[in-house]
């Protein structure tokens, strides 16, 4: 599991909901995966889980790393998909 430190640079920073992040990336993310990657939600807006828009680049980097780890694990187990 990766751990990062998220610093709230300003209480007025723009925000992205979990669904918006998934829409940008064209797949669905869960708050559990985001937690496993080390991202802490800023809060909730109704049912939307909110993250800082400033973290979008970091989120992408960590997802790429996570996907690579899963790929290596599957390759190591000799599973073919």
C-alpha cells in the first residue's frame, strides 16, 4: 500500500467528487480504493465523496503505480487475462 501526505493548501481550493475523478479517467473508483492509495477525502457533499482538485495529478500517478503492482502480481501468479 502506498502512503502519501495530503496537505490542504487552502480551504478555498477547488474540489473534485469521486464520480468526477472516475469520469475524467473513464472508469469507476471507490472511496475504499482511494483510501488504500492513501488519499483522505475532504468531506462529503450529499452522497458525493470529495477530494481536492489539486490532488488529481497525484491520484493519477498513484493509480498508474497501483495498476502496475496488480499487473506484476497477476503476472507473477501466471494468471492470464
